[in-house]
């Protein structure tokens, strides 16, 4: 699934060898766009994610201003997926998160400003808001990040918005919930649980499993980003909500069912430090622009499990 190609067709996808970035590059290429992927190829960047995707690949870092001055010019749209994104890793070592998610965003925004890029999208997360017990955040909710990862993402968002307000850079910001789908690095909960179960290993469930997350298939997320890249207003934020708000206990139950496994395969482990209880986004603004997710969670999860079962060479090569 994809949104129609709109206007500009030369797109730079930073972090495009990662899970969501490569899905976006695949969608763009299917629409006939001319795609350039810039990726540092850290542990989560994988050229295998781009197999079969027509693109120009540049091995590099969004923190490198000289490289960006050569790569950014000539593109109609720049979409920034480049980020350190795993909360647990940020708790253990925050420096790389600040470097990429804050300094990298500033370096990229400056390069886009100097190149006079017509459209820029900064891809972010619902985690910048902290935790919410009831209801859902709209785009004007205060930022109250609670982990080094989310704090760094919030910092990058503010840098991006400052370039829109101060310099008039046409950059919009998207914030989304938890993604799932094929080619997700198996440190994240769904691919971790699925690949463990496929190997007959137990799955580690944090605490009592009461934490709530909103789940969206990566293809729906990419379609929403595509819409914002076409119609988003400079300096504005757009929420992308999912199709299933589940406790981690409910999520585990669905994964077990999809993998034909029982609760004896679950091992409760010590909860994460500062573990946010619940995230929830109000995406009425984006829906008023014509967006709606199309992939139901159960169908998407079944497809995802099947992909990991059919592609052990992909995830076993990462261990």
C-alpha cells in the first residue's frame, strides 16, 4: 500500500537502511520516485533491507556537514529517519542518542536550509510526551520525555521546528506510536518475541505487562509520512495513531497465539527503569487530511510472523 506520488519525485531518505526508512524507500520507489538513501549502517542499518529497491546509496552520517552539503542539494524532499531509537540502549549509554538525535538533526536542517530544500520531514515518536494515564495527546501537548532516547528525540524536534520558525525552512514533524512489520531489528519487542519463539526460546516480559502501547503497521506509518511530505505545513506537528492499543500482556498473548505457543514460553523479567505506563495519540488532524490506517493489527501481525518464519537468513545473520 502507498500514497499517490505527489509532485516532487527526488527524495533523500536519511536512515533509509533501517526498518522504517527502508519501508519508506520501498514505497517511494514503487511510486516511481527517484530515491537516495543515506545511512551510517550502524547495527540497525542493513543493506539487505533495500534489496530489490531501486535507489542510490550513500554511506554516511547526518552529523557530517561536508557530506550533507554534497548529498542534500537537488532533492525535492528530505525525510529524516536517522536516529538511535532503542530506549534500553539509551538508558545504558545516552551520548550517541544526543549526538544523532539532536546534533544530527541540526546538521541536517542546516544542510537543507543551505540547499533550499522544498520539503523536509522530521520523523519522531509519541514518547516525547512522556506518559498519559487516560485520553490521548493532541499536537499541542507539552513535551515531557522520561528517557534519554525520548529526550533526545524531543530535542531534535525542537531544533527542526526552530529552523521552520526562524529560517522559514519548510519542515514538518511527524510523531507516531510503536511500529511493527517485516525487517524490524530483533531488539524490539515483536521481532524479539517472534524470533525467540521460532527458535523455541522463552520471551522476556517486563514487569507485570501492564504498560500500554499503540501499534501501527510500518506501511501505514509510511503512507502517513508520505501525505505529510506532500501537504504538511512548515513548523507543524502531525500525529500518526495506530490500530491497536494493547497492554504488553495483551500483545504477548497475541504473539503467542500467532506463533502457536503457550504461556509457558513467557519469562517475567525486571521492569525497565522509568518505564512509561501508556502512550496514546489523537490523530484527528491527519485524518482530516484524508489519512486512515488500512492494516488491522491481527492481520498485520500474522503477516509479520510469517515473514520472520520465511526469512530466518535475514534475522539469524544479525545475531
